[in-house]
C-alpha cells in the first residue's frame, strides 16, 4: 500500500485546517524542509520562554491539540499570513510535538505524505534518549520515508537533521525493541527536566503514542489512556509487555492495514475525551 493510500497525504483529526487558515498558508513553501523552517518561526518551544515574560494564558497554549487551534492562537498575536516570520514574543508556545503537527498539517494540505513519530532523540545528551517528536515525509523518487527533526532542521544544532540516520531517533517501538534485546538501558530514556518520567514505562507510553501517530492521531506528549497509567504506576505485567512487542513489530513493518487493526484493539485507540 502506498503512502497516499495509507492516508498520510490527507489531514487527520489534529491536522485539518479550515479554508480560512488554508488561505493564509497559500504562500508557505511546499518543500518539506522549508515548511519546517517556516514553522520554526511560528512556534516557540516552552523551554525558550524564560526571558520573554509571557502571561500564563500564552504558556497554556502548549495544551492545544489541533493545528487549527495552535495557528488560531498564533493569529491572535499577529494576523499576518503564515509564511511571515514572527518574533519570539508573537509565536505560539508549544512543544516539539507542535512543530511536527503544524508541519504535518501544512504538508498534508498540499497532498504531501507526512506523519509524526513519537519516541526518543539520542543526540541531545550523550548516553540518553530524550523524549522527542520528529517528522517523516515520503520521498517518492527514492521510495522511502525521510525522518527529519522539524524543530531543529537547518539550525546547525543536530547532525543529519534533514535526514536522520539510524539510531539518532528511536520511535517508542524501536526503543522498546532495543530494550527487549538488551541493547539499551531503559533508565536512560525519558523526559528531560523530570525525575519520574524515565524508564520502561516511558518507553511503553511512547510506543503507544507512536502507534496513534501512525493513525494520524497525534496526541499531546503527556496524554495517557488505556493501560498507560497502570504501566507508569508499575501495575502491568507480561501480557502488557507482549502487547508492546506486537506494537513494536507492527509499527516496524509499515503495513497500514495491520497498524489500523492493532490500533482498533482494546487499550490502544485514543478515546474521544482526548480529542480523537
């Protein structure tokens, strides 16, 4: 099945844009790298808000789920078309996930197959896998998915940022597979700036979030559903780990029909309460 047939060139629940927003995006470049560079000047990562003294309601934008809502908040600060760069004080506050979701929305608007991936970057701190989201777009001529860091591409901070090499970023399922074969220390994988969100449970959580992202349901990084909370509390057992094995294998196989069947099973589909 092609990327287009899998629906990655079509908007999902969080990447659908209204006609009004689509019109404001008309001059955004269509090249995937340039789309990401454009979004970098629209979104401000929450770790960079320190010196800006933004009010609490602006910081709360990190909880917005859909590209429509994210860009709507941006336009309330500055109603210019989306190809116009904003100064940091006029950007919408978000996380790495928001750089990816907005970029996916703009690419899908143009019929370009793109998808979010949830997992861990190994290039922020040596020996650690830091919770992160990246973007993949379909390179039709080369018949492959290209994995790029939407937040940092072109900024000179990440090697191979426009085409990440194997091991630089591990999806939740890829990290789970490496944990199971003993090639990584799970306690070195987690959320920067936290003491609790590290270890096997965080890898499980990102495996489930990545499965949802492959269904074009890009949840917030801290969303929990199904048995994820029980996993974080140490209350799951071998059966849940076996489910993680299945998630890892299914996502690695890149078969959209198998992904859809698995996602529809108990504990894995994102509930309507989280916007799905």
